[in-house]
C-alpha cells in the first residue's frame, strides 16, 4: 500500500478506508505528484474528471467521445494531464460548466462543491455507468 500512497503516514495508511486502497491499487487515484498523496486537499473539477475518466476506463465504458474545450472561455487553462479526461467529461455531459459573471466556465482548477460532485456523479451514473 505504501507504494501507492508514499507520503501518507503509516498511521493514516493503516486507517485509510478500503475504497482509498482499492482506488490506489487500481490507479484511479495516483496522488497530486509522483511522491505526494493529499487526502485532505480540495478536489478540483479537473481532478474529478480524471478520477471518473480512469474509473470509466477501468469499467470498460466508452471513453472515446471528446469535446472541444475552447468553447469555454477558460478551456485553455485545463492542465495537460487532465485534458483528455476533461474533453471526455464535457462530451459525455458530466461537466457542463459553471456560470460566473454571465460566462459559462469550466473552472478546471476550482474546487468542487458537494453539490457539483453530487450532480456530476448522478450524471455519471445516468450517462456512463
């Protein structure tokens, strides 16, 4: 388990919920860098897209759909490591943008609220799973 979550203390690893261990073992969660796992960090919208994309691939769901992110004013701010996942999540209708100051934004680096996570998980269940 420590090879999946290298910087988490032994006590935290021992107490980690089984779902975290499963997700790490199946490479759904990889940490925020090559040697850092941040279980108490804020989940960004692009991180959420990546987690769902990896899970969908693991379940052998169709992940071939892509959408052009430049349709959103902040589409070019998606991190390179999250681009494929965000393109898929938008194409699949999971992420539809968030309204801010009369603009529909992806807000890829913005934190995911509980409400946003709930809606996106519901869409995932309806559209992908």
